[in-house]
C-alpha cells in the first residue's frame, strides 16, 4: 500500500472510532438524562465562581457549597489547584446523581509559567510557538485540577482604546483565524480528555472588539458584511479546530444582546456551523440583558438567553432561579433545556470525569508539571519571537558586546509585575526576569548602571536628575517605559493612549545628554509616543513579555536573537485617527500625492498614515525580494495559481522574515479594502542565502461576503502584493478571475 493509502486508511479508522465513541457518549448522556429532574437539569446550566472572585451579585460562599451538594451547580470557575478542586468535587459527588463539576479558569497566557500577553504572541506570527504556549498553559492548568480555560479570545480588535486588544490576536481576520486555530489546538491537543489538555473557549461571540469608541461592554452596530467577513471568521476557525466551548459577549449587536442573540448562537453557530459544543454566557451577561433594556426582569432574561442558544449561565442566577418555572409555564421547551444539558454532559463524559472525577486533580502530577523547567525555555522562545523592532537608526542595535557602559533607566526597567501583564493566575512573580536583570546577565563585560527615575506610572519627575546623571556616564542608554500591567485588559479602556505620566519627558531629558537612547516599551496595546518615535535611536516593542521577558529583551538588544516580530495591529499617530486599519476602503476621494487637492478624505491636522503599519517590524539583517512569477495570469473556477518569488538575506547575520501576501479585488459588487492579508510565511535565511517562496491562490483566496450576503469570488481583476509589511510592498502582479 502506498503511504497515501495507509494514511487514508488510518484516518478512516480514526473517524470510525470517533463516531463509535460519539454514539457511546450519546447513549450515556441519554441514560443519565432519563434519571434527571428538571431542577437537576437546570443545575447543570448554572456556573458559580469560587471564593477567589465574587461579584456584587454573587451568593454567599456557604450557600454555593450547599447548592453544589444539592446538585444545583454544573460548573465552577475560579477554583484552582489540586487541593481545592478535590475538595469541591467531593461535594458534587454527594449530590443524588453524583454528576461531576467542570472546573474552569481564565488561563489566558500561561498558568504558572507566564507567556507574553496574547497580542504580543500574535506579533510572532508563529503558529508553532503559539500552539506550544497554549499547550504548556493547558498542561500546567490541567495538572492543577482545571478542565476548561476561557481562552482563546478571538475578537478582531481595531480600536486600541479598548483595553482588551491585549487579549486577542489584533486587527486582522486572516492572521486572527490562524492564531485562533493554533491556540485551540494547543489548549485541547488532538483529543479532549488527555490530562495534559483543557477545553478551549472561543470568546466573545460576537463582535465584542467593535464596541463603540473602544468603551468596554459597549454596543456594536455593524453591517452583515463586516460581521461575516471581518469578525466571524476567527470563530469559524475555532470551531473547525474543534473548540469545545464558546462564550458569548457583553455587547449588543445591532440592538440585540449577544447573550440573547438567536441569529448568532442558534442560527449561525449551532445551525449553519453545526456546532456540537456548548455556549457559556459571559459573567452575568444573562442578567445584564435587563439593564440593556432587552429583558423585563431576570426571568425574562433567562427565557431569552436559553431560547437564543446560551447553554450555561455564568454567575447570572437567572437559570437557577427561573428556568424551572419557565419550562413549566411553556416559555422554554423541554427540548431546549435538554439540548443545553446534553451538550454540557457530553463534555463531562468526553473528559472522562464520570470514570474518574478527580483525574485532573493529582497532587504528584501537579508538583512535577508545575516545576518543569522546559516551560521556561518555551516562554523565552515565544517572548523573543514576539518582540517587534520598530526603529533602529544607524543600526544602533544590536549593542556591541564591547559596549563599555550601559545605563538602564526607567520606571519599568526593574519591574517584575509589569512584565507579566494582566490575567495572571499562579505566576511566580519572584522568578520573573526583569529587564535590568536580563541585561546584566547577558551584557558580558559591559558595566551596567541602573536608575529607576520614577515609579511605574511616572507621576513625578523628582528622580529625573539622578537618572540623567547616571545616564551621562554611560555610552548608551536603555530606557524601559510603557503602560503598567493593569492599564490594559477588561474594563481598561483609555481615551488617551500616550505613554502614561511623564515618561516622554523622561525620554527627552535623557536624549538631551547626547547619548544614543534605545527605548524598550512594554504595553498591552499600541501606544502613541510621537516624541520617542521621532527622536529615539532605536525602539523595541516588547508588549508584556512574561516570566522570561528580561532575558528575551536582552537577547534582542545584544543580537543573540535577531528580532523577527511584526505588528499584528496598526499603531496610530493619535487617538483622533482611530479606528485605523490597513484594510481600509479607498473612498471616492482617496489621498494622492498631488498637492493642492483640498477635497480629499483626510484631516487638516494630520496625515492619514499610521505611525507604524500593520505588519511592520525590522530585523538586524536586510531582505531582498525579486523574481516574481505567477503561474497563470488568469484563473477560472476552482483552478489554482502559484505566486512565487525569491527572498534573499542580503545582510550580514542570519534572520527570519515574515513575508506577507495581500490582495485587492479591483471592482466588485461590494467595495473591497485596498489590501487584505491572504497569506504569510516565516522564512529563516543565513546571510547570502536565497529561497524561492510560493503562495497558492485559489477561489477561496479571492472570496468575500458579497452583495447577496454569500461567500464567493466575483470575476474580474485582482491586484496581488507581496511585502515585508502592509506599507512596504515589494512585488506585485495582476490576476484575472474568470468564473
Ligand atoms: C468576564 C470576561 O469578559 C471574560 O473574558 C472572562 O472569561 C469572564 N469574565 C470570567 O472571568
């Protein structure tokens, strides 16, 4: 048998086995459900928070424990560690039907080993590294009793005022979809139920990233085109990757709260996409339909949410208090309740919890896995890959080993907490490598001096004079500034995304010494820093890089790692330009180079271009693009064309380039963006090396959500562009599509 045939036979055998398992689990679920009262069924849909976090509407902890014993709770969030999960699971096993609980937690970028924040990791454009980071997070969490993480967040986000841009993959649908799949695979592994994996959650369904003015929890109004084309594909990618659960979102979408949105949850997710997992509400989002003005009271909210497809109620108390009566009153069909219960019980069986409710809570495994040093190596690897070199005047970086005196200055230079970023669960703060510590241990013979200048937040300039005195004695200054860890994330929207406090003034004071200044910036979002962008000699954007952050930054500064990260989100020049994406429309009055054109789509006080474009990121080497060929200038039906070109490393050190493929559909039934990312590859080259890089173009590449509200490609001309960034296109070609 040929290998291909063997692979097909193995694939078919797996599919059969999976099918048999599906049927077996379906039977077990059905048997169990026959024994359940309506109250017990409703119990499976009720999720409560453990004692670490309780919201204003939470019930008392003792009442929660009593409810678990009574079989009125299906899942707990925020209960962590083997000891606690065992203790709480034991209570569930005292209930009549002994149905185990699901333990869930926000494991967003690591459990004990802290990885870069998700937006940072997205800058690596490295699916293997991202998958590994999610896998390690899952391995650690699963060893500590957790079955289920509320990640990945796959919301496309184009407004950096929104603090939650930090939790996602940035502004782009294509890149975001790839990352969504990588993260789901990483968290879940190939098959649910392995004790080194957890269930993933694709959140927040849907369009949460488009909240008005970047204000958290806010309303979203958007066209069907935008929804289907820009915001939904990463969710579809997550379902295709097998995401076990979905979380809905706090926002309304065109007037309907996502939690009560039947079009999203019932018609699209469970209907068109045939999704088999379950949907959990966001925290209290069922009850929030009352203040939204969409439900009259909590009972009405319960009815609207479950009928729209929300299966589990997180800390909302709507289902537990009102569903039983609603079923009796005929407002909710028994079949609807059963469907939600079935979906949840299915996952409990799939995870093996009925065979052993404690299988994730093994003290010996917890100890061994949480001290696995290889996790730090992976954290360093992805942190390096996430760093974006924004600017490098006169090739100041990498710093030569023989640099004699380096002054490390700044409010975040010796911070450990700020390197971790938000959403940290069990991170060992004391073991986070700070930037100055990383520099000290990588600097060889160079003499390192340090001055903080001001505390994080940089409210006072009292320490500036001392810092300037320290810096004046050095050959080069490394300045570590940025947002503090708690300035991005949930409910952390900002109207002003400049560097907080007096950090730009600190930069100016240091720059006035005449010494070269390298700025290392930490943040969970794109910041605005115009003075630094204009005047710094080099800028290294490190996001919140995690436990190994200081080592990652130092490796980049000294050239032990040649930076390769590219921005996954546009950096504006000012808040006034927001929203700003490379995938913009042309308008009928595009900006041209022609002088004296007044009536164009522009500002009178700023250019339209961003400070740093999507896809931007420098390297210590140079890459040349050339020799573009397109296998055919015309493409018909389902044919494929190949676009190829030569990429050469024309510099002196080895390096990795992320080559990007964009396209523009020139004329169509709905106007198309001037550029859309359609492919990318990470190519590592030695100095002098050349490699032929190819992309396949087919109907899918050319498709969009058209005027008939359907996916498809329309006949006509397409402009294909290959480059190093969305604003640095090096090669292009024309393609005609014939249907
Ligand atoms: C609210 C957040 O929106 C969501 O992302 C998170 O998973 C839940 N709280 C649970 O902590």
